[in-house]
C-alpha cells in the first residue's frame, strides 16, 4: 500500500513556506529526513514527500511556530524517547496508557519513551480489533524488537493468530484478501506520545 506523494514545489506552493524554512525544519528534524524522497525526473532529480503527512505536519508547525522556538518544536516533533523517564503514577495521571491495558505494563517502576510508545501501539492495535492474547504477544514482540521510528508496524491475521513485522516507511506490501491487517506509522505514534507529554 503506497502513499500519495507530492513534489517539493507543490509543498511550497500549497503551504506558502519558503525553501529555507523547509530545510531548516529538516535540519532540526521537525520534518523527518525519511520524508524527503529523491526520485529521478526529466530535469535530473526531484524531491517528493508523503502528501498527507507533510501537509498535516506543516500545518501543525505553522500553528505552533509563533509560540515556540525551533528547538522547542524539535522537542515536540522529533521523537527522542531516551530523554523520557516517568513513574507509573505520572503515566496514570497523564493517561498515557489506558486503564484497560495497564495490566500489560504495570510491572514497570519507571516508563521510558519506548515503553510509552509500546503502550500507544498496543492501544491502537486494540482499537483495530486485536484481542487480549494477541496484544500480549505484541508487547513481547515490541520488547524483543523495538521498531525504528521511520518504520511501519504491520500486523496480519487469519483467525485469532497474528503475525507482526516491521518495514521501512516507504515499503510497498500486499496482503492476502482473506487476511485482516493493521498498519501503524511508528514515528507518528511517537509524536503523539511526545505531544501528550508536552501539552500536559
């Protein structure tokens, strides 16, 4: 399943930002480098972006940039899970892991950004119909193979058995017609975690 792409020129025209702003945001990882996709064209090489993601992100940046420095925007949008350390009490107070999933994570005394990301992933999986036993297996899978932030997490099932895999964000994949599938953008989910913490 491939995303619709948009050219750099179209991004600049549609959003009203400058070339300089675009690349400053890239340097600060406010726009992920993995979104800058080089493709050959008749003029040499053109840069494209995942359309929905980049337009949504730029809109958010424009809403926040008057009240936040570039470094603050980077902290909001650039997932740095290594700097997050929260107690179980803080996680509950911020509702970062829903109560009905707490039993899968409650043994931890402190929660890192990675733990909170895993909680977000498991919550998304539950919302898409994955049952409790399969959610436990998903937690084990995530802990043994933490997904890179520029990857997608794909879950496929036939019946009650789920298979999980990680693919680079620009990968194309096909599933059998009779299978159920769950697809998640890891970087976007981590941003949601960071945003939840930053706005509390």
